[in-house]
């Protein structure tokens, strides 16, 4: 069933909804959980949102028009569900773990690994302290490695607005780092 070529799914050539949803879950499931986690900062809630995302995908698969990629479509659903969840719950002061770190394991000492983890956690907390409009573009650009166009499509705003928010987000982050003192070890 999942042996079908990726291009078949990308072009919307699927034999049934269940097969497509299964493929989408295998292809994007972890990314959806990771993206949701960057918004809600609780793994269980992120997993719940991911389930809701794929339920919504199943319900709306027939309306998908291939005007964007599945990834963009799924990420947009994820972001919208996360924003809805954030409006209904208070998620302040939750510590972001190193859940979405993409760093490679190297031959380092335990002390240097601990310092590296502390730096990443410190930076993650500072990113999370940014206003949501800056935080979301920074997370999507740097952590999820989406392009300006993908982010603009996902958030339904212009590329210029994305560039502006990234710039302002970086400036705010720099200010937060300078005010909080550098934690260079």
C-alpha cells in the first residue's frame, strides 16, 4: 500500500483516502508534532494537535486542489489548530526542551554537551519570549527550514511581511540576549 511512488501522492493520484492519509501521516507525522510542539510546548498536547490535523486532512482531502504542496497544506492546518489552542489555553512559562534540535552527535565530553544543551535551552527560551508573530516566523524559518515563500503561503501573508518579521524578530532576540547577558560559557 505505501509502496506507491511518492510522486503519485504528490500529484493527487491515490486510490482511497485511507491510503493517502496513511502516507501523509508517515511522511509528515513527526514534523507536524514537532511544529505543534514549538507552539504549545507540551508534547502530549502537540501529539493531540497532530491527531486533529490528520483528522482534518481526512475530512478535507477531497477539497485539496494541489495549488500548494501537501506539506504546506498540512503545516497551515497545524499552525491554525495551534493558534486556536493557544487562544483557549494559557501556555506561558513552559520550558521548551531540546525537542526539535537538529544538531549532530559528535565526540564531545559530557561537560561540553551539557554546556551546549544549556545554550540551546537558553536560546529556545529567549525565542519563546518573543511575540507570537515574530516567534512563528523564526521557528518556521530556522527550525523547520521553510523558505520565505512557504512561510508566506502557510501564514497567508506576503513575503515582504515575512522578511520584515524575521528582521524585527532577530532584532528583538538580540535585544533580549543583550539585556539578559550573554551566556557564552
